[in-house]
C-alpha cells in the first residue's frame, strides 16, 4: 500500500452551509478511515523554521503557503493507488463541506 499526505482546506462558513446529514456522514467516514489506520488531525497555528547553511535557527509565526481557504486539517492515509486515495478523501468533511482536499503521494526518504 502506498501512503498519501492529505491537506484539507475549509472554513466555518462553508462547513455551516453544508447540510448537517452530509457533514455527519463525512465525520463518520473520517472515523472509519481512522479505524482503518489513517492518521488525522486538526490544523493548529503554524510556524516557519529556517536554518540556512546551518548558521542558526529562526522561527516566525504564520504559514509559508497561502490559499483562498485556511488549512483545516491533515491526514496520512494508505491506499493502493492515487485513484483510491482520491476516492477515500472525496467523502471527508473538507471535501463535502465547501472546501478542498489535496492528496500528496508520500515516498520514503532514502
């Protein structure tokens, strides 16, 4: 099985505007993913870390990347293929509640 990093984007307004039954099923789907071994989490406030040329660590509050929607959460899932990973995340809260989910194939570092 391959591993994939998922990044969910969404905001409270989009979530609130989605039918409660759809949201409930999406949360149940997330619970099933976790029961199957997925790791999921809600995004907190990020920091940026640099150590250019190994000369010293600097830390700055805030994200490096920007998007139209805030990052809502992350996951690590296993799937047989990218297509299966897409199918799995297509039923998660961010995907159904007016947000978007990125799926990144994850390769082991050498």
